[in-house]
């Protein structure tokens, strides 16, 4: 399976996002979707799994949970918007990681792309960065994750230039 992982779209997707995600089997969104237009566009292309983020309103929060624990390709995935990264997890996140024992831990929020193995917890941490325009990041990013049954095959970073909007 190939998974497209996004976060922090804040209501806008890159114009040509689909060109990079055409081959994915599912899209996973790690929160701060921003508005229902993004949800509709993503769902019109592929199955969508998502969590809500701190800027998402009632409508998005009514569709998606704050935290999502699921299986895919015989791997356990845990996704939440605010999750920090190894080894700097908050005590709450650390405790939940110890309960869930995910193979893959996905979060967003920081707008900083990170793909970090966490050998102490035997997991891969993924923050796909930010695919939207809002925030301080200079490049819009996402991740394509290639999975085989019980195995993470590879992770591929997708980048789009960030166009500055004129006032």
C-alpha cells in the first residue's frame, strides 16, 4: 500500500497536490484541516483517515476524532495532531505510546517535517510538516509512505514551493 500523509493544510491544498498523490491507496491527515472544502477534495479522490487539530472547528471535529488508533498492512498506527517527537514526547503522549505500542506514530502541529525512528519504542515517528499556506514554514510538505504487510518499506518526502500571497 501507498499512503499519502498530510497535516496542517489550514484550508488550502497545493494546486497540483493530486499529481503527487495519484498512486496512493489512502490519505491520512494529521489535523488542522482548516475547512470542509479540503475534506471534500481529499475524500473525492481516495479514502481519508483524519484527526482534528487545534484550529479545526465544530464541523470537522464532528467528523474526525482527536486521536485515531488503527491497523493497516498488519501495522498499528496512532495519529494525533499534537504529539511532539522522540525523545521529547510530553508525559501524556509518552504514556499513550506505552499503552498503544504503535509501529507508526503520526502527528502534525509543528509545521516541521520529521521522519524519525524511535528505537526505544520500536516505532517510526512521522510529522509530514505543513501542506497549507498558513504558518512560518518556507516549503509545503507531505509524505508518501510505502507499506508491505508488517513492514514499512520506505518514506518519500513531497515538497511544493510556498508562494507568498501579496497584500
